[in-house]
């Protein structure tokens, strides 16, 4: 699914540029689409995901600290280095201030890293984001751009906290056959959100497109590198560091695009939309590379054991 998402998102974005009228009527419904995404995420969570914090607090806390420490600061620095206009810079910073991306666990699984740790960090970063996202937006966005902190908080409570809570309940009461289609439905909802954002901002893409793409690529790379090497600096094993790379470098960019469009305008939503496409592409490539390197090391280890065996 993670490999299919960037393809669908790219196709939706191209279609939105050619036929914007097809998606613009969905603009008032983007909040509901995102709420459905968060409901689907909540329906995948188990109480054990939160109990793991007590068993392994260090990597979980490190993941949260690196995520909310690196990404908003990197977004602010990149936006200023590229001299982005205030509205676009606000969208970049908001993209850096949201929780980790819902697709990160898939990348962690493909890479052969720590899936349980990924799920725990993702769940807690979503809960922490209820407070951290409006706080970081207020802290980093230039004073020339009005930041409605209470409005952001209210929207996050309605769009994130409530649907995730309902999803947790659904996970306990709904049969698995009802919950199984939710990840695919969530992916399609994010694809529609991206299409709406692109359709509403297509006129600006010609002039701002290169800056947005470059900024998003630098932002994502900073998160992936910062998560991995931050984990190495803290002394964690390779699997944990790979998990931290994805949890820091991948953002809930659908949430960022929806909030940015609501509070800062259509142009501000573009970084979140582009990030949604790019971080799945870069994450898929990195996860596949790490998976191949792990298989190579395992084959070398098996060969070494055979060569050292007395029977050999």
C-alpha cells in the first residue's frame, strides 16, 4: 500500500491540475476526510501500544523529542533559507509541527526495523500533537502571519483527538472484517485531500513549485538523517535507529495540508500536499535499501557460520 500511495497521489495531483473543477466541490469536506483518516488510525491501535512506553521508555521518548525538536526547526530554517513568502513558510512550518506520518509503520516493517516501537511512537506523537502542533506553529511562524492557536487546537481536537478516540473504541467492538478496509479507505481520503489542495492552488504551482519541491525534499532528508543519527548518538541499536529515522522524517502531512488550508490559505497547504507524495517515495526507497542490506548481512552471517562449522 505504501508503494501504491505515491502513484495514486501523483496521478490525483496531475488530474487536479488538468480538471480542477472535479475536486474543488470537495473542499468543504476535507476536514471530514481527514477525520476519517484519523478514525482509521485509531482503529489500528491496541492498549499494548501504549503499555510499551512503560517497558521501553527511552527510545519512545527519544523519538518524540527528535520528532518535535528537529522537524519544526528544520522547516523554519529551510523556509527562511529559500526565502519563501510568508504564507508558504507558514505551511512548511505547520508540516514540520504535526505528528509522525501514518505510513511510517509500513516503511519500518519493510525495512525490517522495530514495528512495535514505530506504532507506539506514532500513537503518542499523535496525542502529543494535540498540544505541540498549535504551540510550535505559534512559536515558529513569523509574527507577521496571524496564528489562531485556539482555532488550531479546536480543529485538532475535532479532527484528530475525537476520531482517534472513536477508532480506539471501534477496535474493541467492531469485528476485524469491518476494520480491515480502513487503511485503504484512509489512503484514498488522503489522495482526495491532496487533489483538492492542488486544484485550489494550481495557479501558484508554476511559480512556487520548484521552491516547494526543493524545500520538502530538504525537510524530509533532514528528518530521516536526524532521526537515524540522533538515535546512533543516543546509543540505540541499528533497528531502533532505522525506526526513529522514519518516525522523525515522515509527517502526518494530510493533517498539515488540511489545517494550513483552513488557517493560512490554499498556498500554505501545498507543502503538506507535496510532502505527502515525496515522503512515501523516499521512505519506500530507503526501506527497500535497508531491507536488502539486512538480507545481505544475514546471508554473510550464515556463510560465516558454515565456514566455521567443524563439519564444513
